C-alpha cells in the first residue's frame, strides 16, 4: 500500500531558510473549535520540515511560533493546556469584576 504523507505533497510555503511549511488543518480546527466550556484559540498549526529533514508541528499565534511538538498527541496536549489556561484566566477575570 502506497502511503501518502503530508511531506510528499508540495509545501504551502518555503521560507528564506528553506524550511518547508504545510498547513495542518486537523490541529488548527481542534484549536479553533470550542471545547466543552466554549474555549477557542486563535492559533494556526503547521507541519514543518527544515533543510536537514527535521520534521515537527508548530503552533502560530499572532505571527509567532508559540510551541511545537513532533507528535499529534503532543500538539493536542499543548492545545488542551492552552485552552485550560485561557479558561482559568477568564474565570479569574470574571471573579475580579464582581
């Protein structure tokens, strides 16, 4: 069976250092869709491969890399953690306004 991976497709972008970037739709959707508490993140996820062949996933917020992981599970944990922190911050803010 011929397994096609994201890395066998043309990249969406190649930066000036030669790093290849592919949009990670599933992780981006997971970050941007509300969790059980309605928390969403303004994050975009990409698969990247540098010139040496190192592959990872990165999370971009406001044009900057905020975190990365080599596994889908790792990215999921990071996204879940960021959502939890956002929820706790929102709860703290709402208690301070009462």
